């Protein structure tokens, strides 16, 4: 199957936002959870330095990238069913169209109560940028482009792969109306010409962080019935 890592919501259930900050000279241990890692030597190290903060505290960083608490339909679509396991707070992020490779889209992800704040410093120890991000189990994205006549066209144009390659390793099922596909982890369909809706549902991730990087193999089969219920609950508002 595909293993995709993204910084913003559509690739998974991760949301990331950034906020440019005023130049503030701070010691490295200002961002470390473990004070044993502290040092007053800024050197050439630029980070990131991470600490856990509450979702409310993360609000300004999220808002700076256009990530705000969800309110009402998602770009013309109601999300009528959210599994009980999804216990975070819904946040929306919108992107404007930027040429042929970046269609207009809006994503809704359910963020946990606590997220990570990463801080990057320049060579003098001044804060350059900060990112707040959190992983949640559900993301729904609506994308709009006149080229999206069906799910196959979307996959082949946006990802430049075939349907078989896109869902490699997953048990793919076709939606009854024939407008798209779903598995136990995701769904892609075109409810109307020019609109594609995608769902990413990760109730549990089998991926584990190893020192050498992500171990890419181990998403389980997910829950196709639950994904189908999510899909069927997404209707025009």
C-alpha cells in the first residue's frame, strides 16, 4: 500500500501550521521537555526543538496558516457520521488553487487536545519559525477542479499513478454508485463532476518510529465498514 507523509491535512490526519515570530533570543532548553538536553551554546544548530502544548495554546500557530475551528459544512458538504473513536476537535484548513498542480481544496481533521510545537532557531539562537501539529484519526478533504470527471481521472492526474498503484496492498472496494473506491483506511470518490472527496481514517497506526526512520509496512486492514459509513454520511449541504 502507499505510505504517504504530509505536513498538512490531506495526506493523513496530521495538521501542521506555522507562524513567523519576532526575533527572540532564547536558550536551547526553552523548548526541550528534558532539561538535561539544555545548552547555552547556540552554535549552528537550528532545531527543531519540540514541546507539547494544549490545542488552545496552539491556536495562533494554526490560525496563521489558515487552520481554524470547523464551523458548519465542509465546502458544501455535511459530514453526518463521525466514528466514536474520533474524539478530537475538528479544524479546517483551506488552500487556494495554484496552477494546474494544486487545486482548490479544504480539509477537516480532528486534532487531539495536545499537540507538538516545533521551534526552529537561526545560528544566533533567534526564533525563526514555529510549527504546531497533531495527529488525529480522521481527515476529510474536498477538492475542486474541472478536470476531476471521475475518481480514476483524479488519481491519475493528481498522483500520476494508476488506481492499482494508488491502492497497492489494500483491499479495494468500489462504491455502489460507481463513483469511486474505498478500503479500510481511505476513500476517494467524485460525488459530482469537478468535485472529489477523500477520507483518511486511521483508528490505529501500526507504524513505529525507529532510529533509522519510519518502518513502512504495517498499517493493518483498517475497518472498511466504518469507512463506508463515513462516506455515506457525507452529503451535499
